[in-house]
C-alpha cells in the first residue's frame, strides 16, 4: 500500500519533539506574517490611492480653472485643444465634460462625445456638488476624478440662475492606475521576502535555543529514565544551570535517591521476611489466585526437593503434586478453590510428591491473606504444611529418647529381682541336693514371683515403646498410670523425690495405651526435673462430670509467668536441674491430648511448684450418670 507523501511527512515530523516544535513555530510565524503582509498591503494600497486621489483632484482643479476661462471667452476651439492636450498625457486615459443631464459635450477622444455617462459616483458628485474620486470606475486599472462645475454669477447669462441651475456641468478625468498596482506588487514582494528572511532567522534561532534549553535536558532525562528502567539506580543526571530544566533534573536525582532507598529497604524487608519464614520449621508457601507460588520458605524447598528459585513462580499443583494442571476439586481439597468460595481458613490432609519419591502425607492449614503485588491488592492463600510422617517419626524418637533416660532405672528395677533369683536358685540347688523338697519348693515359688515382677517391668517398657494406635481403645487408667510411674521409681529415688499415685478405681479412657504412658512419663519426668533438691510428685485421677482429670503436681521451683506461653512450643526447654532436654516433651503431650479430643492446663507459682491437669472425655460418663440416678431413687 502506497503511503501518501503528506502522511510520510507528517510521520517524519511527529517522530521528534524538535521537529514538531519547529514546524509549529514555522506555521505560526507564516500565519502571522501572512496576516501582517495583508494588513500592510491594504494600508499601503490605501495610502497610494489617497495620494493618487489628491493628485487627481489637484489636476482636475487646475483643468477646471482653464476650462472656465475658455468657456467664459467662448473659446470652444481652445477648450477642445486643452482637453485634447490633456488626453495625450500617458497617465490620463480620457477627459470629459458632461452637461448636468450627464451628456458628454467635450472629450479628449471625439468618439466619446454625445454619449451619456451615468454612474452612481457621478450622480453622487452631482447631488453633493463636491469632488469625488472613484477608484473602481472602469475596472481596477483606472482612477476617475469627478468634479462638479458650480454655476457662478458670471455664468448666469448662459446657464441661468444659480437657484435653477446650481451646476453647470461635470469635469471627469480618468487616470491610469497601472503604476499603482505595480507599486503595490513590488511592495508586497519586498515585504514577503523580508518576512521569509525573518521567519528563517527566527526558526534557526528557535531551533538553537530549543535544542540547548529543552532538547538537551530532555535527552539527559531520557538517558536517566532508561538507566533506572535497566536497574541502574545509582545513575544521576548532571544539573546544568538554574532554570526549570535544571530544577527538573535535580528533582529527578532526588527521586532516584528515594527510589534507590525504597528499593534497598524493600530488598531488606524481603530478606528479613524470607529469614523469618525460613526460621519456621513447617513448610510455608503463599499462592496467588492463578495457582502460582509467590513466597516459599526453606522448609518447603526441602519438603519438595527443589530450590527456591525453581519454586517461585511455579504452579502449586506442579510443585507439590507433580501435575500439569490444577488438582481435581472432587478428589483433593484445594485451598485456592475454597478461598474463592469463602471457606477459609481450613485444615486438610493431602499427599505431596517429593521428586520421584513416593507420596508424603501432610496436613495443610490454609488461610486467606491479601498482598500488594505490582501496585494492586491481590487475594492470596498462605499454607502451613506439616509432614505427618516426620511428625510421627519425631514422636517415636522422643519416646525412645525418654526410654534412654529410663535405662538406668530399668536396669536397677530388673537387677534386684534377678539377684534375688540368683540367690534363690543357689539355695534351691542346695535344698534339692539335701533332699529338702519343701524348702526347695518355697524357694521356687519366690523365684516365680520375682520373675513375674521382672516381666511386669519389661512389659511396661515394651508398652511404652509401642507406636500409638490409630484406632482408640478402652484403657484402664489405674493399671497404665501405675505401670508408667513404676518405671520412674529409680529416677525419683536418685533425685530424692517420691511419687504418690492416687487413681480412683474403674476409671477408663478411650484412646491409645502407649499415648497415655507417654503423657504420664513426660509429665512425671518434668516434675522430677523441676525439683533439683527433691520433693513429692502427686499423680491423681478422678472423674469430673463428663471428663476424666489426671493431675500432676510437684513441689518444684515453678514456671515464670512470662514463660507460660512458651512451654508447649516445640524445642523450648527450661529445666531447673540443668539437665539437657530436647524441648519436645510438652509439645508431644499437648498433641496427644488434642488428638484424643482433650485439653491440658497448667497452674504455677514461682517457688511453690506447678500443677498440670489433663482433661479427657469419659467414655463411661453416661453409665456413671445412670448409676447416680438409680442411687437417688427411693427403695
């Protein structure tokens, strides 16, 4: 397609500010010059016309005097000669003498005589009796001077009275106006050339001033903005002069300094935020509405086996589920879908894929959060992901760690009956050698009792080592608590402590026996550690309404009020006896109690000991209520 020339020129002009401004300046100057030239030309033409009119009237006045003298002398040949001589002048086109009825009586050209010359200007001069110059008579190239010849007393003999004939006739002289037009054309051409010279000089000066005062500063600003856009925030513009452009450059530099500071602060805040979320042991990720991961922490990177650079910007379903499209809503609880429906916060369980390995079972706690991204408020979802498999392993490791602490006590509890068994066996062998059957049988009975005692200790230890069961079972509280406390007897005696156990008979719980043993073991061990100088630990069990309450009290140093909010946090530990701990005991106890729909409370005073209470649902609450009601019925 062919582009019209004017479109190409317009595009070329519009491409640069300098060209547009110069073109606009040129158009304005040309328009002003054209108007100025028209006004000056008109004024000049009027001035020349006035001069010609004045000259024509002077000539016609002189001619009138000569004609009047000739007519008074009745010298008609002389009158014709004067008119003929005037007609020979190159600037005079024709000379006429008209009667009051506008008939040509005398003319420089005899062919013009006897015709009637009737024009508006002639009638106006006849009516006003004043001389008139008609610039448009006979075309633009002629000027006509019309002078009425008034009747005078000396002319009344031939023309009658002045009252009856105020005008004897009209003297009309036609002058050539060609010289006037040529003069005007020469003047206009001279003014036009001068105007073009002025316009050219003005455009050149304007271009130089524009380039120096506007375009050069704009070029520096353009370079500066390009540098900032490229990330070179330390770029500054040279400030030249003290005008508006210099002020703009200074303000640009101030803006660049502020932008550099803001970006530096933003980077620092982003690094602090990343450090904070990296310190969280659970995997954290923030997902935008288009399923893309906006923020993630180091724990999440380790969880999925990828680097943070690979994770950020990646779809969440690809990162954690290894899918190429969003998860199926009917098969997987998707927090993004739930957020759109307004069903956050929520907690759900999912299976995440770690590299090419098998699925990892996780618990996802999701909540809605609004972040400002690229200047807009974007509704996002933050997920806290906990590895259930790792949590289970950690719980089991804590069990084994606590068993390690029991090793010395268990060795003592087993060593004593085994020593007794050894002595009794020697005695039984001697009795059998001496045929003392009854004495040997008595020794064998005691040996059986000691073996049963040893088996009881080992069975309690095995029960504590078992992982928690997924399905709840009825647990005999008196038996399990007593066995768990028995395992801690040696540790208590070593620290100078005593354990009193008071469990109401026939109390049962619906849960896991190994979990209950872990709760008792952790809380009693904590009580022993809280009494470095020894003391008494009380373990009580009772029924309160629809709950079973297990109470663990000690006479230790207590817990500071500012620490009460931290004791259930993972890895937080403050043992009074100075022994090393992993800080997981109370967090595991709380997790176990919560899993079996219970709660744990703590009361403490510094120097006055501490009391933990575990509240769990009573599976026999309805039976206990029925029994009480039956006792209240009259016999």
